[in-house]
């Protein structure tokens, strides 16, 4: 089950540094399955099993749901990504909406970085890519933290993202998820995978007293109407070192914001987006952020892991 105890932010920085060092020492190991257990279950989860889990998590037909998962977790239930997507759409029904993150791979062309809304593949897992490729799926037009959705409120969730200042602000699909009383569903991965964890900082960005919080970049957006430049703002890459995600997700469990269930040994988590974002915004207004030790960078001068 997910970690629910507190890990001090300073310890988390050390763990993150160890992770980077380990990855660099193992640069020659390219196996994406290295270290994974080959866990096989007899049989498959039934649709009734899945429906019972969804109901226990407070997810019902007609809801707006943002799903985070991976193909491996789905496979261990005996399902394919397409079968999972089909079932969730069927369960949510014609009044419901299913969304997933769809962070794109950006193309470099003649000195420009391009986000092709229809063709740039998703970098956040096979399940999200299978969902993105469906004919009925729509995709938002902000190049960082784009999202895909199908259903009654898909267009309402996605259409304003191109007007966002930052990837997860009030115009983003993640901010809209909270405004639409949506739910986050997490299958087989940690709570910190949910993208709404960044909504509070982007919606209350004027309250974030961290110098150099955003970096600006012009990305070219390519859609059915042509191409246009978009000035974007995203968190500076060095902030990754100071992200105290374990502390915040542990507090979410303490606050009773997280529902949990098990199906065939696979953990399911769910949160109410409205309540979770409201709690995190209240924390930001009190001067607390998920980067409590960011001021250390004046001394440490760490750069982002991608630099």
C-alpha cells in the first residue's frame, strides 16, 4: 500500500540525490523491466469487481474523472489498456467524462520547439497514449502538462488551457477538474502521481515567494488551424530537488482526503479534486508550499536533472 508516514523534506532531497547518482552509475542498463517482479494472478478482474471498487472510492456514473495509471498495473488485473478505457467510459456513461494527462514530446524544428496537438505522443505512459489516439479524444493545447479527455464535459475541461499562464492554473484541465467537482483515480502507482498536486501553486502563483519559480519559453502550437507561437511558463527545473511530495501526500492521508481500495492485490486510490485543491490552496495562503527548502538553492546552486 502507499506510504502514508512523513518523510522530512531534507531527507527527501538526500534520497533524490541518491536516485540521480544511482541512475547515472547504471547508465549502461537499458532494460525498462529491470527490478520489476513478474507477478501473475490467476484469472482477471471482472467488470463487476471494477464497478464495486469504483463505488467504494466514491466514483459514480456521470462523474468527471482524471485517471493516473500505467499499462503494467492494468495488465495485472488481466485487462488491456483499451479494455480499461472502454470500461471506464461505459461506467461513467454519457453524462460522465474521462480524462488523463497527456504531456507531449516536443519536436525540435529549425530552432523552434513544436507541440503538434494531434501527433505529438504522450510521454506519461502507454495507457495515456492509447487514450490520446482514439478518434473521440480531445487534447488541450498547452505544451506542458497537456491533458486528453472524452465525454460530456471534455471540451469544457480542455478548451481554455491555451489561455493558461502556467500549466496547472485555473484555466488548465486540472484546475477545471476541481471546478467541476471531479475525482482523481490512481491505479497501481503513488499518490504523488496526481497532477492536481500543482494546482494550488499555479492558481496562487502571486503568493509563492520563491524567486525564479517560473521559466519562460515560447513553444509553437500546431493544430488543425495551423501554427502559432505561445509564451509558456513552467516551474524552473531546479525546483525538482526541493519537491517535498512525501510530506504533502502523507498529510492528505492524515486529512482524510484519500480513499483506498484493493483489487487482486493492486492498490486503487481516489481523491475529490475540489476538496484536495481547496486544502492545498489554504496551505499556500498560510505560506506553505511543496518546496519548503527551495531557499537552500541560493547556497547549493543545484540545477535541474535535465541540465
